[in-house]
C-alpha cells in the first residue's frame, strides 16, 4: 500500500521503513477515530523517527501539538497531490481535531472514495514520555472505476436516448447512489410511455468487473381503458371523473398512460372534494385491474365516504379588538347545525382575518380546527385568534423594476404612508399590478422601517417583470379570404417618450419601454382582403385618472360582387372614479368606399346564380354575381361618424381570476352616414 507524506514545506517524500528495534516497540500505537468510524486496525502502521515512542492517547488531549507530517494511504488511482490539495492541515501547524474533520469531508467531496478516515498518531519522547507532535494519516478506500456502461433489452428506446439520461459514465467511479438514480430514471422513462410493467436491474456480476450493465424488461405497453369509482354514494362519478387527472385512452386526443404522480394527486383531489362537502373521515385508495395480456387496465378508485359531519358549536377565543358577534356575523349562513364543509370554514377564518387586516393587524393568525364530539357525526369548531399589534404604513419601497417606471407600479398600490397597513388593500394592490399583464410575479411584504419608527412597517413591493414585448408572424389560406399573412408587433410596457438613441438600442429592445402604455402594429396583407392597424393606449393620461386610446386602421376586401375599402380612426377618452366606476367616450371617423358593384340583370337583386341569355348569339352567359339594391345605392365614397358613450361597474375581487362580485357595462352608439357593413 503506497504511503506518501507532506513535510513542513508542503513537499512529498516516501515513508521510511517500519522500525523493528525492541526499544521502539515499547509503546502502543494510538489512533484517533476517523470521520467514518474506521478502526485503527484497518489501516497500515505509520513510520516514526528514531528515538521516539508511540503510545495510546486520546486525540482530544493532542490539541495544539505541532503536526509533524501529513500522509495519504490507500490511493492507487487518485493522485496524492489532488488529495492533499483538499487538506488545510499542514506540517508545522498546531493540531486541531475540528480541522482534521473538515479536511476529511473535503476529501470525501471528491466523490472518488468509498470511505475516508483520519488517523492521528502521537509521537513521544522515550525518556520524558511527553508528546512531541502528531502525524495525520488520511486512509482512503477508492471506488472501483467504470470500464463501460451497457444497456440491454431495450426496444422502445434507442441506446443513445437512454444513455443521455444516465449519470453514470465510463471512466468514472462506480457510485451506488448513481446506479439507483439511473435505474429509477430508466424505469420512469418507460412508465411515461405506458410500459407500467417495465423493470430495470443492474447486473451485479458485471459490476464486479467494472461494467455497469442495465438489464431492461420492457413488458407490454398498457393503456387505461376505464376509470371507475366505487363507494361514492353522495358524489356523482361523472363529476369525479372530470376532476381527476387520470384519464382513459381516447383515440389520438388522450394517450391514457398510467402515471404514479397523477394517481397520488388524484387521491388528494378526491379527499379534498369530500372534505369540502363535510365528509371529514373520507378515505380513498386505488387498484389497477389489468387484462390477461397486460395491454389494457382499469383504474378503480375505492372510496369510503364515512359520515357527513355537522357543526355542533362554534367557540371564538383570543379576540379583544372585535366582539364575537362582529367576527362570526350572521350565523344563518354558516353556524351550528351547518355541514362542516372545509371551504366554508376557510371562508369564515378568512373573513375574521380580513376584519383584523383592515385595521392594520398584519400578523394576525386565525386557527379554525374542528374537534370531534361524543355525538356521532358532530364536530365543534374552535376558532383561536392571535391578534398581534396594529401598524401604520411607513414607506412604500419598490424593487425589481429594471425596465418599468416606479410611477407605473405606485399608481396601482392602494396603501399609502401614515395610513393603516390594510392587508385587504395589499391584496387588492397585488391583484391590480398583476392585471396590468406586465409583471410575472408581485409580492408586497411588511418589513421593519429603516428609521425604526414605532408602530410602523414599510411596504416592500417586489415585482418580477414579465415578457411584455411580442412579435408574431404567420400565414394562412382560406376559401373565403384567400391567402393572407399576419405580422404583429406588440408592447404592453410602451413609452412613447423614450425613443432610441441608436439603432443598436432599438434592436436590443432598450427603447420605447417603461411607461406602462400599450402599443401594437398589426399588418395583414392578403389576396382577398388586407388589414393594417396601429393601436396606442395610455391608461393614465398625465398621471391622472383619465385614459386615452387611439386606433387607426386601413381595410380592404374584395367581395363577391363589389369591393369595399375603409380607412378610419377611433379615439376615446375615459375617466375612472375609484376602483369601481368608470366612464368612456369613443369617437369614430371612417371613410368608406364601395366600388365595382355589379347589376347584370338590372333588377337590383343579389343573385349568385344568375345566367344571362343572349338571343343574337344563341348562348347563355354566366353565372353572374349581382349586388343587392342596398349596395348599389351606396356606391362611391362616404364618410361615417359615430359616438359611443359607455359606463362600467366592476366589484370583482380579482381582475384576473374573480371569485365574487360583478362586472357590468352599458353602452350606446349614435351613427351618421351610411349603414356600417363591418370591417
């Protein structure tokens, strides 16, 4: 077994021969426990200088003695220098047990050894029997090296496809953890393709020779033919089948592959459905019923519903600011005798929390556990309130908006300095920021104020900017519209006052951005119709509650018996009154041209199948597509104007995913000019 050592200057030399003189064997070899608990007898003895003696002594009593040498034992393939580079203990330094433990872990981090142990050998003066120093010896047991990685038995996957998913590589150390990880990875790849019976094993005989060989037994590919529910007397099977993620095979629309993670999620989903209905003891399991050749299976969810619990009594403790009647509200909606439905219990707890949140109790905690009673099917609801202290808003701090101006964020925030830290308004502010569609994520967190003002918390508004710019390009073909293309450039965080200073700045997307305005250029060239549109919207004109938008467009269409062209502009002004009411006034100016209208038979009736007989020639000409009299009357160019006032009311709790409230709008249009045919 090779032994190398590090001298006082960090150099290396071979270990001296073991002395056999009787005087030198008067003491026993003292070995401190290694990092992995390896005994002293498992390592080779260390050399020591002539005239010294080695005696058994606890390593803790050697603290502070000088280090004479640092050695590595047991490495045949790993370079000694590489190992010693991980060691901080040096010859000439004071010995520290803690430092040796750190060095042992550093060597283990190389991931080349099965075990790494540290032996501390004390050197003694034979005359005074006092310690003169220590030798630190790191004993390593190397992992076997992988000579090759083989995969056998695979027919559904190519060799390279499976190899790319493996951690183990030829030339690396054989690691049992990596072997198990690779085995699970291969198994999961087959499961995702529907081979639920597939198994992967590691050839242990080949492993002894350094060959990692994965033996795959694929088995048949199985698809789900049916999903059944048993025991669900009070919940319809169709509803459960709609809610679970495990679905049967359906032609090309659904693969019907069995996935373990989906099955586990379905168990939670079904239990949650029953708890929401008050079945607090509901239990759910599943079984897999394969056909004879294992190519098809039925998934059967077995449900034990248990009793549907009702509320016995509701107790509320810990509330000092509000009375019990104020917090519980109308008991006719949810109170004693009601079913113990989890969503209603959560709604009650949220209502209590919101009552405190309105008053600045940002740390209020509401716990609403149910407790079983002696009466069958009855539980008590014991609500505990931990109020905390009320706070006012200190500063509103905005972070994370590298490309968005502060004012775009602050105008959506509904809490202000020196006002109550209303947590309900905090949630509303988060929702309003998300509704702008320019943020990927938004958080508002109360933090301690920098000035330490008592009774205050700063509001930290953290935003993660989303992808606000979009460029779309496409082509299409239609029997009604012919061939057409589409090019769209859209920016939801536009700033008309921020033009580029160079072409490179424009191409990098560092211009026309930051003010929260909306801008779009839409180009739709085609053979039968064309549409070009430029849209600009400013939701807060000059940082006021007023809004402005402008939509300029050009449209042409070749219809069956006439051609239509429209060029116009729509601009509107709006005004918001708080977060609920709003008014808008839109004006439309449009030039409409009707050309090439046909009336072959002169009857003013649109006839797509009209044939004209020519007596002189004795032939029938046609068919002709004639225009109706209404179109014939509007031939030429006309100017169309309209005005559209509208009112809106929005009380929803969220603009993105509303759960309560209403959204109502009322509008009327007054036109002057020809009848609008629609662009």
